[in-house]
């Protein structure tokens, strides 16, 4: 199990929307609060006019004090104070999405959220970078060829690279440092995901119509990065990263960025990187 946290109340509207209410012990947060013994609440609301249907234990019918646990992408498991555990089946909500919704609601905003370390069982684990690791051999091979001048972009390759970089928002051929600065721009996670998926699909489409060494590079990169093409918000497990976005999205963005560095180097001839 990857996530686990106690709740005060879980309710839903019967159509796939979930609301969560949690009573926090402030003692978990600060030394001052430990002395005062205070509590505060995290709560979310159902849509206006919706009837709140409380999730309850099928054995003892309790609807308070349920503990949520589960791994991202798997069905949530609820455990009642009576000791019974079960996977709730809520109308309009696939079982594997309930955990995702509850975790996002529990993490909430910066003020009233449960701290990440209190909800993520293995929060200290280093997140893997499967997409960056997958594309690295392709990028490294292309980089060596460019650096040794055994591959020099011709006019057609430079034009194709320019089109892909422009689509990515790189209206100049920027350095890796500038690419890093671009990635730090403030965007919503939905906007970042849309950028990643759009740029992967452009890369994949271009790989099918490009010949020669560049076509081979694009085809190999697109093959390694294929999971990006079907990525959705449900895949973006929350986590601690330097940018504040999901580790999965951070990985996808970094993998695409590595491909863009190769395209930038080849199109500009600045291959000493």
C-alpha cells in the first residue's frame, strides 16, 4: 500500500463526485501546536444542490473514522474502526479512481492539507525516471554523433527541427539552461500535461514522415516515449519534486526536453554540450 490516511467523513453525490472531511491533529505539524493540542479541518464540498451520500461500513454501518489506503492506480481500500476492510463501489466512479480523488482532496491546498509525509507511506523513496532512462541511450547516441560531426543536420533536418521546437514554444534555439527556465514557468498541471502530450504527438507524427538520420532518431525516441501519448490526469500521482508537479509529469517533460536539446544542437550547429 502506498497511501494511507484516516478520514472523518467520505461522501459522494451518486454521480462520481467525492467530498472528503478530515480532522487533523495539529500536533503532527508544529512544536507549538503539540503543547496546545489543537485540531483543524480539511473539507471539500459536493456540487451545489447535490445530496451527500455518506460512505459507510457494510458491517457496522459506521460512516465516520474510515481509513483510506491503497496504491496509485489500484482500487482504494477503506478500513472501519470495527476492523472491517472493503473496496467501496460508488456510482459513476471506477474503483481505481476513488483513491486518486481522495488523495488529491486530502493533499488539498498549501494551508489546510495533510502533509505529504503523513499520507505517503513510502514518501522517502526516490521516484524513478523510466521515460528519461528509456530515451537516454537514443539521445546519448545522437549527441555523440553530433559532437563528433559524423552527423550534421542538412537544410531539411534543420527545418523539421525548427518546426518541432517552435511547436514546443521554443521560438529561439535556446540553450539547456534556457529550456530549464522555460520549464519553471507557472502553469497548471493540466496545461503542463497538455503541452507534454501535444509535443509527443507532434514528435511521433513527424517521425513517420521524416527520412534519413533525423527520421531514425525521431522514430526511436517516439517509440521509447510512447506512454506519453496516452497519459491522462489520472496517471499523475502526487509527489515531491523540485518543480512541484507530479513525478510522472516531471519525468515525461524531462524526457521530451532531452530530445529537444538534440534538435536544438543539430539545428544550430552548437553541438559542444
